[in-house]
């Protein structure tokens, strides 16, 4: 085995983006082998649908009340044949091989692996999967304000998700209850938002928003006066037009970014490709739409997630130019591993190396994070090996870059000064 591969395989990864359910929820779910590999929002489902599988067929395949693994596999086999080589499919194959010694996924190999699957269930199984993935620190977006308590696995850390605030759909009643601030106008809404950030500043690692799923990333500064009437309308429960929702969201995002700066919390923003099928407006998701925000808040630290795929080239320029822009390869390796590798190679020769974060599996189940982590290690090796073969990097430099991208950059970025 080459020195480079050996080094990459041994790095304990500082994982900056997952949606992992808690160990207790995992134990309660008690996934069977098909759920472990294909279930719980697994991205491979989106490729299967894209390939022509119906939602009802997918549901029947994933129904773990049906113990007939062979019958369930027969439903999906024709579509799996089309998807097995995509990044999502490759990650499933990595998990199947690492956890169940499966070299070829079919009904026979899945049925034969049932005995091996038993060791990955329950809280002990969750802990074992985290060890297999070799993650030193894991950041999770649980889509909540209040981080869950997960003492069984000390490496788990949480984001504070503000999507509904930034897209203008937030429930004022829920926010008032959570912050104990009565929201009656724009001034008290500001206080509630500031309180939300202050309240959780010590128990979360970052602010997170994926509003690119529900509105455009384009942002502009909004005055209190311009949004006062919209705020009153939302308070009265009158539905907002999309224009007014964006106005309220842009105003609130500015308050949040300010509060995040004070709390030394970075702001993670989903940029680029949407999970799912049938809903992605390409004109909403490009990182370039964030430029007014980047210019308005030079002291903030913005993380553009998922390399803004398929607009990753914009981020080479934005991250090179703006000191407050960082980029995360989370999920990107499985969306498009070839482009992600090429992006890393171009980044090395274009942008300071400390501003790129190398991995987040973006998964809900730890059985799937194992596959994504192995996929990342394989492609990182292939990517840096290509630089060595081209004569642009020596092996020790390639190893240092791997360590920076998989651990050191993130650790330095997310460790707050007073800690
Ligand atoms: Zn995610």
C-alpha cells in the first residue's frame, strides 16, 4: 500500500456535516439491512427515482415490516442496475462491502449478511459504526434550534438551524416560546433572534441554513421600516407573498449574522444541488447570489456547503477573493466524485488551502456515513495521487494537504478562541 493511501486511511476525520439521528432514535428504529443501506432519506433513493423507479415501488422496497428480503430486492434490482455506478451508488457499495463483506449486491448476498448486520444494531452498533468511520468529531444538523442530548457518543456536535427564519416561514409563537421573548413588532422580533443565538451559543458549533431549498439565495439589506408592516402581517397570521417572505427573511438573516459574529459562530449555508427529485430551481442555488451578503458582513465567517455544485467554479473565485468565505466538500464527493476531485486539484493551485473542508457524509444513518467516509478516502487518495503523478506535489506535501482537508482546517476553524 502506498504511503499516501496509508496516511489518508488512518486520518481521524473532523466531519462537518451529517444529519445523523441520535443513538437512541437509531436503537428504536432498529433498521434492517435494506434500511441500513438504502433507507432513511438515503441519497441513493433519489437516483433510483431519477432512473424511473416509482415512489410506491421504492416504499415497498424499503418496508422493513416485510421480512422477505429477496422479494423486496427484486423490486429494486432493475433500477439499482442503472444507479450502482453513481456516487450515491458507490457509497452504498462501500458500506455493503465494509459492513457486510458484500462484493456484489443482490438478494443472496443481502440474505447471507443478516448475521453480520446484528452487530450494527442498538446503541452499541451505532458506536461501532462511528469507530469504523474513524471520525474524531461530527457536526450534525438535526433541523432544530435545540440541540439533542447524545451523551452515548461524545463526538456528536450540533448546528443551530435557522432555515425557517431566513425563508420567512418561522412560527413567531414557537420562537417566542423558545426564547421567552414576546414578539409584538420588529424590535421584539430582533430581540428574540438575538436571544436565540445567545441561548445556544455555547452548545452548538455553527448556524446552519438550507433556505436555498425554499427561496433564492439572493440577499439584500432591508431596513426596519421596510419590513415593519410585513412583520405585523406575519404576526396576524396573514400568509405572506413570496416577495414579502424573502423581505422578512433577508432582514432576519442580517440580525442572525450579526449575532453569530458576536458569538463567534460560523454560518453554514447550503449552496448548489438539491436532494430529492422534481423540485430544484437552478436559478436559486448559485453561490454568486450570496455576494451582497459577503460584502455586507466582512467580519462573519461563511461556509458555502456542497461546493455549490454544479456552480463550484464560482467558489474558486469567491473563496480566493473574500477572506470571509470558506468552502465545504460535504456531500459533494457522493453527488459527483469526479468533479469533486477535479475541484480539489484546482483549489490546491488557486485558493489558500486552509479554507477548504474535506468531508461530511450528510447522512441520517451511521451505516451510510461509513460508506461515505470510505468513498471520500478513496477519492482523496486518487485526487492527490494524480497531483503526485503529475509532478506538482511530493508525497509529504500531499499527506499534509490530506491532513489539512480532513481534519486540521476544520478543527482550527470551529474551535473558538476562549475554549
Ligand atoms: Zn445536509
